[in-house]
């Protein structure tokens, strides 16, 4: 399982003196990018294929407050992946220094071709690198239909 430790900074705290929602998002994004950078998804490689990651959604579930003063650990696991690597789903968990589970998140994303502005598959070697990430117990193969489970595509909606 991929793990990353963080110190809680003053700027990570909200008016209620606990970890702000935006900080959860930033810590998850930092954890994902650290994994990707360590596994062949550096700027030069993404530029070579003219691709970038896109987040469809991040659903966060909060269990316990996180306060400043002690480090936290954010984990990353692969919850789903399409056969061609076009769609990916990550699972994040937040833990206090003493192991208390404070929050979970499901994140669904894709890859975009930065020239055509359309979603695209991953090159084979990058797909293999992503497949090397530890998987959740409920890991599944994703399809395009999984990206539509929360409603219609924006172009299908009528105003």
C-alpha cells in the first residue's frame, strides 16, 4: 500500500480548528501525484504522450476530526481500473499517528489527450506501472458506464 505522511500546517485548519475540507483534497492530490511521479508518470513522460489526469469526482467520508500538532498518514490504493487504463478509481484513507481511521475517499478519474481534449487510454508501460499499485479488497474492472453512475452526462441535460 502506498503511504504518505503529512504535518498539519496552520493553513490546513479551518474556522472550527480542525482539518479543512480543502486540506483533505490537497493531501490526497499530493499523495496521488507522489505515487505517479515515483512510478513513471513524470512531466517528461506525460508530455511525451501529451496526456494529463482528470478528476471526475472525489467523495470524502469523514469519521473523526483531525487536529494540528501530530502527523497524519494518507494511503492510496487502486479501487478500479479499466482494461485499457482509460478510467481509474483510487481509494484514500486518513489515519492519525496512533492509527485512528479518520476519513476515506473514493476518487474516479481518466486521462485526457491535451491536444484533442478527449479522454484517452494509457500507454502500455504506464498502465503496467499503475496496475502495480496495491488493490482494495473490492477492486473491480471499470467500464465507461461506471463514470455515469451519478447522473446524466452534462450534454444530455436540458435546461
